C-alpha cells in the first residue's frame, strides 16, 4: 500500500508514513484526512474510514531546519529508482563505491543501488578496480527531494498541490 503524506497544521509537507500509522493518527484525533484515495476504505468492527492519501496534523509540530536528507538504504534505492547503477536491471541491494572495509562511508555520494549479481561481482573493490562503469552518478537529494522521491512519481502528480510548498 502507498505511503501517506503528512502535513503540519500549517499545511507544510512534513513526511510520509505508512497507511497503518496514518489511520492510527486519524483515529486518535491527532490528524484529519485532507485527501483520500477515491473508492478505497479501511474497515474494522466498529469503524469505517476512507484510505487517507494526505493527512494534516491537528497541532503544529516545530521541526528543526534540515539542510541535508538523512541517508538510508531505502533512500538510496528510491533515489536510484530501484535500478542497478552498473547494468540497469532491478536493484535490490546498496553498493558502496569505496567499500566500508576500506574506509568508505554510508553516504549519498558513496552508495548506489545495485543488483545482487553486480554487487557480488564488484566485491571488495572500487568500480575502477573491478572494471565496472557507472551508468548514473550518485547525488545527494535535498530534504524536499527526498520527500518527493519517497512518494514516487505517481504520488508527485496526484499530490502536486500539497507539495507546491516544498518545490
């Protein structure tokens, strides 16, 4: 199931959460549904609720200014659209350009999405040492870009009006 966009009480995009978390926030009266998936419902014994696509928190949450998006394995896969940086096939792993055993860091610029076969073939070497060429160069997304990437391309089109604040 898709992630749900969470807006602050001031309508600023904050994050994405799972459907389960979004429903819990709405049922606890901590958030209200601003936009729902048409025709989809969540049902329980005593409750029926539209599947939320966008929720807004009832109370304003002060968020410290983030200059950088936090690095994560999932974030790298989403940034690279689950495509291997070496062959273009579906990627399921994250590869370190400079291996961690050689001092490479878990960072946006040192990691790329890779298929398991290419990740094993590269092994504990740099791409140059392994004779492998990168199809795309790694980059560091802004916090706003990371939020948009987490929603996916289709999510961006559906939620364009809510994300106009971050663009």
